[in-house]
C-alpha cells in the first residue's frame, strides 16, 4: 500500500513539473506548436481552432511554393508559412512571424529594437539587399530585416557596401522577422 501511494505521489510530482509548451514561444526548432519536422498536411490539425488560407496559383508568373497564412479566429494574422515545395508532404522552409505575442526565451518579439535583439543574441552577419539589411542571428535559425531608410545615406543605394553592426541605429525596429529551417 505504501509503495503504491509513493508511486502515485511520484507520478503526480513528475507530471506537475513538466513544462507546458508556450503556444507563442519561438526558438530554432519551433514556432509555437509548429516544429521544423511538421508537414503541410499536418497544419489542419495543428491549427484546427484557427483559419488557414492557402494561396492558389493560377498564372504563369508565379514560381516557388505558395505561402500559407495562419489567422487566429477573429482575424489576427499570426504567421505566414512557406513550404519547401508545393506538396502536402513538404515541410515548412520559412516562417514569417506576424503577431507580437510570439517571443523567444530571451523575450525578443517582432517589436523588439535592434539594440535589444543584438544584446540578447549574437549577430552573425548583415547582408546588404536592395531595400533592406538582412540581419542574421548565430545558431538561432532566425533573421530579420531592417529598412535601409534607417541606415546612413552612403549605404542606402549601394548594394556592394558592407553594413557593419554599428551602422544600424539601436532604435531600428525589424520590418520582417523570419525563422528559417
């Protein structure tokens, strides 16, 4: 009887100590309940309480897979998913985070400024694109874009100029935040 009672208490203690997955936490392997191993056909069950909008291609000018938009019931845009291929067994390649409730374990959201992000994570590189600077984070599988309008004038129109970490203003907010698998 004592052994049974002890086992029951032990099972309850272990069950209560397990951490419940935060539906709005993102890290290098997951965004909320979405993991990098999940396939497109699993999205219907994963987001059964939300709305899923799958864009349908219909013209000869579209290339690559269509984006999948995830909306909360009530209309709040949560995520934009880009699968690897146009196939239900494909995995997700890119996740664009659109809702500010999504946060990393270090408290970074889509509304965090450059200073907050670079203090929490190591910026590994900055790519100079046409309209944006793409800031990549070491070992985290996420990156964000900063509008080049916020950068010094000599960099805005020169795609060959290197962008240094110190050239981005501390108050610059990301234009887009992506998780890349």
